[in-house]
C-alpha cells in the first residue's frame, strides 16, 4: 500500500551529504495501553484499528515512514498476554518476535496499569536494554493522572530500565508524540532503504478491509462475541470509481451466528453500513460491500483455520 503521510521528522537542509538511516522500530506492551493509537500517530495514518477492548490487535502490522535520509519501519504488535488458546499463542509469538529484530524498541505502558503487571515480558525488555538495544519507554495516558503520580511513575521506570529514555505522552490527544519521533530518528542506525519510499505499509487492501469490518464487530458486540469472530475477504475487485468487496464473518459456535446477524438481519446490516462508510473514506471511492456469516467450529484452536486466517503457528 502506498501513501505520502506528512511527518514531523525532517532531513537536514544543508548541503552536507547525510548518511541514510533506517531501521525496525517495534512497539510492544500489555493489552489496552494505547499501542495502536501511538502507532497511528507515529505513522500519520490510521493503520491499526482502535477500540477500548483489549486484544484488539491480532497481527503484527507495519507502518513505514520515509524521508530523504531516513526510513522508519514501525511494527504494531498484539498486547502481551498469557495464552488461553492457539490464536492467543500466535498473537504472543508476534509480540515476542518483535523483541528479536528491533533496532529500536518502544515499550508502551500507561498511567493506569500496574507497571510490573507482566514481569516475565518486562524482564525480556530489560535484557534487550542491557544488550545495548535502544529502548524508549512511552508512558501513555498522562491526561488520566496527576503530575505528582506521573513523576513517581517515571522514576520507577528509570530504576527498572536505567538506559531507557522515558517519554510521557497522550497518544489520543497527540501530546508529546513529536519528541518520540525525533528520538527514534536520532537512534536509528545507518542503513539501506528497505521499502520503496512511497510505501506506507506491508499490508494489502484486503487486510485493511477485514480489519475495518472486525473493528465494527468489536464496537457493536459485547462479552465473548468479538473475540470469537474472524473476518475473511472472499473477493476484492478494484475499479477507478468503486471497489466491490465480499466478506465472511466466521464465528466459533452456531449459537453466535444468530447474534451476529441480529433480529431480521438488523445487526449485520448495521455492521455492513458502518464498515462500508469507513472503507469509502479509507479508499476515497465508493464501495459495494456484502457480508455473510459462517460457522467455523472452535476456529481459535484449529491450526488449519488459523493458517487460513493468516496466523502462523508453526
């Protein structure tokens, strides 16, 4: 996918040749701390879906920002959790994999969660910092605390990861995000251009169509329903004036199918309308969207189904 997002990081304007800097900047942290909101702010585009529910992000999503003398390859990852089924094992693999290939690690926490909530994963981040991998700890949601509590929290993080830079932000409000970007650019190693400069993400339009539909499910259903569904794009036909998309919402049990559809199809129609409108904004063209509902029994623990949906559990 291509784009030309505006970005506050700028190359040097003098005539001295500057080396090209590039690297992989991986965003990790516990569920619901605002990783996806931060990712979208850093990239300047809405690539990751955002809801108040935990486990919203299921895949590792790359957002690419390029300037004349730099290229940042961001990765948004699922929140770190203890797996209850194979889907969550795959999600955890995406998160732990981000530890192994980071040139800069952005660990997102917030002013609400207990900072030592996940000591095992925190220990891995500390080990990376000790191994001289640059770590930035982003303390999100500063609008939800007091200056005194924030100062105490920042001091705690300085003790836990002495080499890390601690930057308080409000990703939702866009407060103090630009210093994060500047530090990332400063910390990047010299490197090549990994993707064409006009590339915005490694994901396809099919992926974003399925994610937008899944977001509407997360926003409109409660309890276990959003976590039991997966969206697959059966067909995607592009034209200059209208894209035609056929999607399937898969549920884990027969009883969930009726809940998704709703009385006389009202809920499914609502999901389809909301997703179509957002897709039209995202694609800047008309969209014809049809959505079906099918049952894939216990797909979250089925290796074959997980591979079909793009989760690698090998």
